[in-house]
């Protein structure tokens, strides 16, 4: 796992709760109390589909949570060994890209085995086409013995901040997330719905892309999901620890009742 210190107070909760987590990385060489958004810069293809999304996300998470985040986005390549110092790396695209080198595969394997999370935001979401085709080929090389599987709604990801946000994005290609598990956590998180597309604004401050088919409620759910993904990367599975389990199970029963 990674070095990161997070304290937050959920705005939707009447009782102020401050939770501090220290996540320790076997490979990290530094300690930081600030979250840095890191995006993977790969060769070929469109690696920077939504260049302005992070600035909007930054303002949202710093006003709705107490995550201490850096305003600046960090671009990194997978040959850079410093990737081991970050809890989560974001990769996105629309088109096919060049295969990773053996060194890139090795570094990404070390990153994931050390507790890091690779968040894949697929802007295509169609099997055997464009980015989807290339990304799945590379994941098969990184994890030759594992496959993407549906992430069930009882996963800690769906409780890390907001309670059970819907899976959505600019569009809804799939109503669920997929992932690859390692070290008792989701190490690869895969969204097919162009999640970060909902955060882009034009020069006048208007949303750049519509959310189809459910409009602004769909955007709100995607915003909540984005926060949960970041919080999950920083806090892990604490919401499924014994102290929280009875509450979560009871809430799920109420939701499932007709």
C-alpha cells in the first residue's frame, strides 16, 4: 500500500467523524499528506481525453470532503519508477495505443502488487474496438492469470464516502464496474462509461458533454462515484471492517425490500 494520510468529514452526516488513515507502501521512499492526481501518459492513441476534468474534480472533492489534494495534475509514464509512490493511477483513451514495453509491464505489475490501484476510464466501452481493445490486451499481459470481473455492490468501493452511488458516466455502456483483485483489494478498476467526461466544462463554464440517457441526475451519480473511487484508493476497505458491517448490512436489506 501507499503512504497517504487522509482525514475527512462527510458533509451528509450529522455526526462529525474524523478518520485518519496511514497507508504504508513497501516501495515508497517519501511520506506525504497531500493527494496527487496521477495520469498515465502512454505511447500512441489519445491518452489525454479529458485534460480539464481534474481541475473540476479538485474543486468538488476539496469542498465536499476534507481530502488534502494538490491542484496540479501529474503526468507520468509507466517507465517512471516513482509510480510506486502514488495510491492510484488514472488511464483513459478513445483509440488503440502502442503495446507497453516489457519494462512498462514490469513496473505496472510492481505498482499493483505493492497495493496501488489502476483506474481505467474507458471512453469507448465497445469490445474489440479502439481503447477497449488495446487496454484489455495490456491487462492480460499485466495479470496473465486473472480476468476482469463484475464488482458487486457490497464492495467497499460503494461505501467509501457516498452510500451506493449508481454506476454511470457520460453514457451508460455498462451498469456495473469491473475489476481485477489482488492483495485483498480491487487493484484494477475498470469503467466503461466515460466517467471523467461528466466533469469537462467549456470556456463559459457550461458542461461540455450531456449525460445520456438520464441527464443531470446521471451526472450527480457519476460525481459521487468519482469521489468514492478516490476515497477507496486512500482508505481501502475500512468501511467493511467489523465495526461498520452491521450498519451496512441493515441498510442493504432496507434497499432490497420491495
